[in-house]
C-alpha cells in the first residue's frame, strides 16, 4: 500500500511488465512473456583483443543478442599437437565494454 499526502492512501500502482529476462513455465522469456531465442556469436577475444570494436558492429549487423567469448589463453598450447586438450581456466574477472 502506498501512502499519499497527509497519510491518506494513494491511488493504486498500475502493474508494470517485468524488466529483463525471467523464467516462466520452465522457459526463458522476455519482459512481454515472449520466449527468448539466443542468437549467439562466438568471439575469440583472448586472441583478437584488438578486433573487439569492429566485431561489435558485425555482431549487431547479424542481430546477435548473446556473445560466447574466449577470455583466457596461454597463447601457446603445445599439448594440442600431441592430441591432448589444453588445461587451465579463465583468470578474467573484469567487465569488457566496447571501446
């Protein structure tokens, strides 16, 4: 309940659509209840940090709404030539913005 001037009840608030994404009946939906469809682009940021700004425009042109990024690399993976997968994980803790 909202309280108006002089302690009188104010007019009720109108319901507003939820902002962002949420789960409804086991599905990810947008603020209007429409199922969210991922349009994913893969971007190897760890190897192409200098290409991020240009890539953002290309992603937008393709209507991407999600980006999967490689955030960490040791730059050399000798294990690849031996047929074993590289080890290690992401050490990135910051937030990237186009710039």
